[in-house]
C-alpha cells in the first residue's frame, strides 16, 4: 500500500480513470445475465477488493474505521450505491458513449448544488458551461428517443447526481475518511441486485466478467482515484477523469463494434467542452484566492 501511496497523485487518478473506462465494455460482454445479476456479482467482488484494502490499511482498526465514518459515511454509501445501480442500468440500456459523456456532467451538477446548498456564486463562465452542457445533452438524448434508449439515458444521470451529492457530504465533513462508505455502497448495491434478480446463478464466464468488473475495473478504479485525489487538486482530478469519457466508447467500438450516431459524439464533445470551461473557472477562483491571501 505504501508503494501505491508514494506514486504521484495525478498518475494514480489517471490509472483509476483508465480502469473505470472498461466498465461499459465489460457490461456489454455479458450474454445471458440480466442487469440485476450483473449488479450483484459486480458488487460482490467490489466488496472483496475494498475489504482487502481496508484490512491492509487499518489492520486491527478495521471496524473502528466504520465507526469513525458514522452517519455521514453510511449516508454517503447509500447515495453511492444508487450511482452503482444507475451505472449498470444505463450501460445495459444505452450506449457506452452516452453513459460516459453524461457522467461527466458531474462537474456541472456540483456547481448547481453548490449554489443552492452551499450558497456558492455561479460565475458567467459557469452559467455558460451549464447552458452548453444542457444543449449537448439534448443533442445526445434526443438522438435516442426513437431507439428505446431513453430510460438508459435517464438512468445515466443518477451517477453524476449521486456523485455530486456525495462530494457535498465530503465537503460538509472533510475530516471523515470516506473510503469505508465504498464498502457500504457495495453491500447495498449487492443486496438490491440479489433481491430484484431473483436468482443469481449465471455462467462461469459471466462470473469471471463480474470479477473483472468489481475487483479490477471498479475496485481498483475507485481506490486509486481516492488515494490520488488526496494530493491532486479537484480541477486536475476532473480533467484527468475525462479520460474515462474518451476511452470508454473507444473500447466498446474496438471490441464489440458499438458505433453510436455521429450526433452523440457531437453532443458529447459539447458536454466535455462545457466541463472544461467549468474547470477553468475552478482554477481561476483558486488562483485569485491565493493572490488575495
């Protein structure tokens, strides 16, 4: 664990985003399993890798870490689990490109939620980025109205919204270690998958895919980003996370030949540009604050 912690923060965030980018491809590779069975097995192996990480990190204080996270950690786990469910549902019912581009709107939601709940002002650049993002999303979602993928597009918004709410909780309680909440999220998502799926028996091939998705893609992705973000500015983290939006559709295109309409990439590019504008605002505000201090 010390070896990982000693690596540069931005590199860890990049490796985490690179790992997460395979999520859509793995979901598309499932053949007979329904989305709730996928959620169950993915969450089960995610629980395994997070448990191993927490045991190595806290050792005998493993259970103490959950006590310290308290109610904020438990609430954060519930919120994150809804994002896990929305992600699998979206990948199962719409394109990888749509889901990945929509997820990047988390920065826009952070600005909106910050305005209403933290009384943070919205600059002209932020307002422009919000309008651009909405326009880009309309182009993307509108292209799929006739193809029956609208439910997947709507579900994709659960991830950025849940992530934004989670960040608000972290900012409200900055001294609480939020890694344990990932275990809460995994357990809750696994239970939801088990209850709705009815039966969880799937082929060994698909169990292996669940292992890849939960242990490596999601588990390593979240752990690396969590560690790397400690020494990396939030704006830098956000920019690096765009790697997921770019690579996700690429893997789906190369392996399963999923080719969304051109309008999806046009709308997605507008969303990414809007997010980039928001990052410029964040950096500008931080520089201004340092100068004033």
